[in-house]
C-alpha cells in the first residue's frame, strides 16, 4: 500500500470503537447541510456536479465495457439520461476474482484504511450524493442529504468498526508453550491469517440506495472481500458515485480498482440472477421484497446471504398522557417519505372500547379522528408538506394506494396528491388512513407506501397478542407502543423480546419510529422474518472472513 490511510483515520476508528461500546451519541459526519461544516460553495457545487452527470456518460472506466445502460427517471418528473458502462456477469466475476489475489494479501489495516478514506471522501460529496438520491429515490432533499449522505456513511463506518473489532481480536503470531512434566515443553509458533470469503455482491434498492447498501458494501470490503455493486436500475447514480470514489481511493492506495465494480443494468436484465447464483459469489447483501429475499436465502447456497425484506410494522395504543403529542408524532411518521421506509408504521392497534388520555376517555372513533386531524394539519400546506413526504419512487406504490382505497374500508383521511412548488410533475401522495377490524386478513401483509390501517382490537391484551403473532409470522423491523401503565409497558417489552423486534415506547418528541441512530440503535434484529441480520453487530461482519493458521516448532526457523 503506497498510502497509509489507516493511520490517517485511526482516531476516527478509535472513537467509533468507543461509540459502539457505550452506545452513546457520536458521529464524525454532521447531518445538517450547513455551509459552516461543508463549505460555503458545497451546495452549489453538489448541484452543479449532479446536473453535469445528466445527459451524459458517467465518468467511470470499466475494463472491457462496450455497452452503456441507464433508464433512470426522477420521481419529480424528468429523465436523468445518465449512461453507465456495463459488463456481463462473467466479466465482472473474472475481474473481481483477479483483483482479489492482491487485495487479500494486503491485510486488515489496508482494507480498513481504504474504507475509512473512502467514507471521508464520500462525506465531502454529500451534496452531490443528496441530489442523486433525491432524484432517484424520491426523498425530499433534506432526507436525501441526511439518509443518503451522513447517515449512510455512519452505517458504513459502523460496519467497518465492527469488522476491525472482530479482526483485531486475532493475534498475528503466538508462541505456544505446553509443559510436559519432566520432559522439555512443546514450544511452537503459530501464525494466524485473516482471509476473506471471496467475492461479495451488494444488491441495492431504489428507495434507500446508499443507506441500505453501505453496511454490506463496507462490511465485505473491510474484511478483505472484493465487491460487485449492483444498483437497482431505477437508482444507479448514487451507487455509481460511490463506486467511482472507492476506485479512486483504491488506485491511490496501490490496488487494482476492480476490487470494487459497478454492475449497472436496465430493468429487463437478468444480471442480478446471473451474479447471485454464480459459484464464485460468496457473500450477498440484499434489500427488497420478501419473495426475492427468500429465493436468495433458499437457492444461493454457495453464498452467505444477508437480507432485509418486507415486514408489517405496528403500533399499540393503550393509553396516552398527551393524545395531541402522540397524534403529531404518528402523523409525521405516516407522512415521512410517504411511508416508503422499511421502518414506517402500518397497523395501529386501538381497543374498540377506546383509551384513557389526558383529555379523558376517548372512543375508538375519537382516536381515529385525532390521528386524522393531525395528518390533515401536517399536510395542509403543500409547499411545506412535500419537504416531508417527498415523492413516490415508482408507479407501483401509487397503484397500491388505489388498491387500498378499493378495499371498501371506512376512510379516516383520504390520500391526495400535493402540488410541488418546484417540480410540478412530481408524483406525490399524502397518507391514507383506513379503519378496519382485527379479523381483516389484509392487515397481515405489507402495504408499502403511505397506507395506514387503524385496527379495532378487543383490548390492549388482544393488541399485544396480535402484534406478537404478526411479528413472528410476517416479520417487522419496528414496533411502538403508547401506555401510561408500567405493567402494560412490561408486557409489550416482553412480547417484543420474545418475538424478536425492536420496541419504542411513548415517542412524542423529535424522535420517530422510522428513525434509527448508527453506533447506538440496531437496525433490525435478525430474529424475525423481516431480516436475517442486524445493522450492525458482530454477527453481521464476523463470518465475512475466516482465520487460517500455520504452526511450526519454534526451533525450526522459517
């Protein structure tokens, strides 16, 4: 390695190690797009760079690329017209395999150093990435900046930190001396070498192209594996920028840039299938539908498969010390990015006989009305509301809203388009709130998008039972509950622990069920069908490498 990136960023790594131990707040990547942090010209430069990428060929050189792909369309109403170099599956595998030969010899400090430097540079490009994320995912700009930039970088660094923690536990060399009583002790030298699994494949999603991809990308890279990054065909640009920066860092560090490759393709391609089933692919990170995730888990037998799939996120309302604060918090959670988050709530369980609140007893219908009024107030000013809802990433989500309307359920608040003040062609929608019964089978499936079911249950006990069964059978990434009763809170917590889902209690302030904080919150548990891993913990990284030992008698010099 010609550049020592590890020591350049060692202080950041040590702080990250401390953070994952204490679980306290810490980040090296400021989440606010402030000129004082990122520079007075950073926003304008990021916008200009994003615009320069449009209507052009993306500046990424891939050996042997003879064709170009790219059909991205912004959910805000225009085609990006970016063309990306494309390689077939076998060429990608061959180039990745060749790059692995030298990369695996570099060792953990080199692997981690490259990752740390790349994350540092990605942070400097957060405005460019934010524009790319906004106009591929449909996130509003502030979310695109935070989730697509610093928060994604945090999750990448978190994975690198766990990787370093696990690899650094392994001594490079040990002197092993075993007493033999009256005889001379057995004296041996033992060398332990961390070795990668091989080629990693990251299959990106369209809604959070960087946030959901960085953990697997950097976990595999930091443990010595080469990585093929396969973006969703509707959200290539954010990951193309990422791959470009990683390849630049690799070259500066003296490595083959094909340690990281971009596998761009159009929607009708079979590239994902070809790569995921290839015998040389040893690790797969996937975010998306349960159908595809389950298929990979069952059929990609040659690989370790890490999946984040669909789930049914739920909220139990037992009682509320401040019903208006509860309604405001939930309304924001419903509207945030139009429900297109894997953590967004869908089913809200309320006893059919109502709940106790600071305003006295409220009936089921009155609770529904309070939630509906909060949503209506939040969305009453379109130019403000669109900065929360963003845009719908694809037509399928818009169609799903219409399917939900056609269920024949009583509407609490109807979903309506919002007029965007900057992008008149933006595909937008406010939350749809529907009343239903606990026996309705429709609530047992994920309705991805701004679709909320307020469910009348027999009692809070019934709500808890229903939530637990749903988590165990259908999966969930989040669970929330509101109660003023300590005994009820304990029952919900025990149910969450036994069902394997993270719980939030009585959120009424500036923290929402949709959000998780890197270095502190575990995203997912790996303990229910929604995901088979947690972002991030030791289990997420430790099996991406193995340890191979060599031993010899000390008196034998080698």
